[in-house]
């Protein structure tokens, strides 16, 4: 039994990292009042930047930095449109996803001569996911995020911004600055998720995020907009995805098995959305 459980557990840990990083980042964005539906695009931007950075520099560290910069650039664009221009956050998020999908496809053709896959890279070449630097960083992000959000003045201001921007503004806190910071933190963490994903697959492939950003949003909701809760929900979805892989024995139709993580998402959301209260002014532009 242990022979089966250990590989399964390690697989769950590996699969959970992109969900965990992205969902914790989404907590910061939404606690500040911005619905970040651009998570898919942020993951893709981070993954592409990480692969391109390592491929041209030969350094995985440089790849991670490049991935973060790409994620920050996309997050900055998203924040400018939603916070400064005050455009609809949901429409903007979907538009950003489409934009990044097209941009990474174009980047593949320019840098690698293919619109589908990049050249192979090595990533960090860790002997186990437990020793992967990005996995260790993901583990650290959860308690750090929880502490930052609930035990520091910055966290109090960010949470207050998502609850009542007018009150925060009256107290002398810049609402726009707080919302930008939440979106940018979300961008960095989602980009790191993309870098981990690309390093695990040793390449970038077109649309490789495959809905992970949306599942991360579900994990954030189930986790009641807290880093620890989002992380636990991420492990739940990673377990479902891992179970899907282990059940592919031919006895059950493959279509049903592949739908398992998404069915679980819908079932869990149906049970939790009514019980979870989002930040009161999330998605509401602040009109000063």
C-alpha cells in the first residue's frame, strides 16, 4: 500500500503547486477589490517568460526572474485597465487571457519557429518535487501570505479596501495604490505558478495553463479568500486531478475520468459559494 501511496502523494504535491500559488495570489487581488479573471494569462506569461529566459541564458534562475517580469507586465496592464480606467473587470480579465494566449503563440513562432511548442529546457533538475526551489517557495508563500494579510498594517489596509474603499480613502489610504499592489502580487505568484509548470514539463506549449487559473479561482472561493484556505482547496483539486490519472485503466470511459476535476469543482462550489462571503466591494470600481 505504501508503494502506491507515496508516488500518489508526491504527484498531488506536484500538481497542487500551480493551483496553490495562483489561488493565494488571487486572494490578494480580490481582498483589494479586484476580480482577477486574468489568471490564465498570467500563468501563461510566467511560463513563457521562464522558458524563454532559461533557453537564452542557460540559467533556471534567470528564467524565473524573466517569468516574474512577464507576469508583472501583464498584471500591470490588467491593473491599469481595471483600476485606473475602471473598465469591467470580468470582461478585461477574459480579454487579457485571449491577448496573452495570442502573444505567447506569436512568441513561440518568433523564438522557436513553432506555434505549438518551445525547445526543451532543463528547469531546476531537482531529484524530487520536495527539493524543487519553486515547490519550497510555494510552501513558504502560504504562511507568509496569511501573516501579511491578517497580521500587518498592509494586510488590514488591503482588506479594508475590498470592504469599503470610501472609508479607506477617507482615512488617507490610496485606494488605487492598494488595488494595484494586490493585482501585482497576484501577477507575481501566478507567474511563478507558470514557471513551475513549464519547468516540470521542460518546455512551453500553446495554452499549457489548461484552465488552471479558473480552478485556482474556485480554490480561492472555497478557501474563503484566505491563503491557508486556498492552499487546502488547491490540494483537494490536485488530489482529484491525480486520481484522474490513476484511474485511467480502461475500465471507466476516459471522458468521465477527464471530467472528474471539473465535476468536483462544480460540486464543491455548489456547496460553498452560498456559505462564503466575498469582500463586499470586490469587482466594484472606486469612483472618487
